[in-house]
């Protein structure tokens, strides 16, 4: 009798295992998942590429040096007569022209493109933050999913052991003729149901462990022990005001940057059709014309080039209208995202409050279930109740235990959802 009561009320008695389990906290797991994330690496590479692009555009403000040249060889022999004297021309000619070019006025196209790349880089950085936020949530979800499945597995194991212990007592009393075979058969049926449920619980735990390890990039069968109790809760967090909420959401910041990016897109579309003024210094080293004796000449000059678009069949207007449409679309997306974020925060907050209430209620109910099981087990041992009452009390205890685990899991996941909804403030 004493052994039955110990098995009933000894929460989280882990089954013996030959494999040592490493204890891992939520903070350790989040850091490990982030460190193994390919998504973050991809985002960082995108940032690096934009840094290079920004650096390249910045060089458009500086003078450029280039050179052009050509060489030709005449396959036919030619002669030229100068002052009554006939001379044979050299069969080759060449020209080499180096230039230093500086854009004096480019219609602000360089400035606008450079500014767009700066904004694009800012967008990439906040996009990385948003990816980190998503990974944190995925890590916390996997962490608490494993914790809840482990707790349910432990509860199911306890349930099986409780029935086995009761069955051993019933077998002993049946042999002595104190009870009928009906009690023994009912207990055996219930034990079969419990062992079937245990297989399902082991399957769920194994799958959650595989997912848990995959996010960290370790062997999927590596055993870990969660350094947290799924049944314990903390006080409700401080709710974040809407104004503060938006300024911490990386995706909303990115949406705002997108609007600014498209504003400069309009300016860029216009600047492509503005006048262009380019100046520079050019040199020329070439063979003499006509090339009689293979002599060369060296020249140098300053130049100023002006390009003014005059008529392009309304192409500028079309391109500007496209850019304006992009700006309108980005603005609408920003406002739509704002509404979605506010709704997400409200749903997450409601989920926290309600799941916390379920945790409190399930804690009370679980204590009642423990008392009920203890009383029915004692009464049956004293011959004051039937085996049906004992088995019903055992099943109720398991259901209440499962409810407590589910409520604790929902609370933890709701906390993770709320942290994600408010931009992981305080992480």
C-alpha cells in the first residue's frame, strides 16, 4: 500500500538511463540555435554585399582613370607623294589615349543611388534582427515542446507503474481469494491501455528531441535534460504600449525604411533624365599621319562634355509613375503591417493571461486529483470501494496531470509569442 502512494505522488521521477543527459537552459539553447543558424549567416552575407556595393558607389564621386587604344596593320603596301617626293608608308598605325574623367554634375543620380544603397543596407540589418527574432521564437518553441513531452512521458511512466503496482497487489489478494477475477481483468485491461499510451508518449518525445537537436546542429539522438519545470510559471510581464511596440519591431522598421527607399526611387527616376556634365584631361600618343618614317606624336587637352536629354517620348514620366506606384505600395504595406503587429500583440497578451489562469486552475485541480486517488486507493485496500473507483481515480489523476502540463506549455509558448510580438525586448 505504501509503495502505491509513493508512486502516485512522486512527481517527475525519471526512469533510470544508462546514457548521461546534459542539462541545458533556455538561454544556452537559444544561443546554440542562433550560432548554428544558416539563415543568420545568409543575412550577414547580404549585409556584407551591400557594404561592398555602398563602397563601390561612393567611388563614383571620385575621378576615374581609363585608357583606350587601337593598333592596325595594313596588308597592302602604300605610297604617298609629298612635295613631288614619293615615299613608302609604314604599314602600321596606333593610338593610345589615357583619360582622367570627373563627373561635375550628374543630375544627382549618384547621390540618390548612394542614398538608396545606404537605406538598403539599413533594411538588411533590421532584416537580420527580424530573422534572429524568428529563430529565437523557434528555439523557445522547440525547448518547451521537448519539456512538455518529457513531462508527459514521465507522467505516463508513473501512471503505468501505478497500475502495475496495483495489479501486483490485486494478484496477491486474488490468490488468497479476497477478490474476484473481475478486478484482476479490469486492471490488466487498464494496464494495456496505459502501456499503449506510453508508446505514443515515447514517440512524441523522440520526435521533439530530434527537432530540438536539429535546430542546434547536433546528432538528433543526443539526450538532453531541460533545465526548467514546465509546471512553474512566473508573473505576467509588463505590457508594452503600442508606441513602444512598433519601434522595437524589426519588420516594421524595415517597412518604414522601404518607404524611404521608394521615395529616393522617385528622385532616382527623375535624375536619370537630367543633364550630365563631365570634365577631364586626356592625352594621346599616336603614330604620325601619314606614317612615313614611324614617328609618333604626343598631345594633351582638357575637355568638357554636356549631355542634355531633350525628348524621349514620355519615358521619364512613365518611369517616375512606376516609382510613385512603388512608393504607394510600400506605404500601404507599412500600414497593413502596423495593424497586423497590433493585432498580434493583443492576441499574444490574451493568450498569456488566459493560459496563466489555466495554470492556476490546473494546479488546484491536480492537488484534488492527488487527494482523490489517495483516498480511493486507501478505501479499496480497506474493502470500502470497488476497483472501478480506483481505476477511475487513476485516470482522472493522469488527465489532470496532463492538463497541468498542457497549461504550463501553453503559458511558456505564449510568453515566447509575446516576446516575439514586441520585438524581443529584454532578450
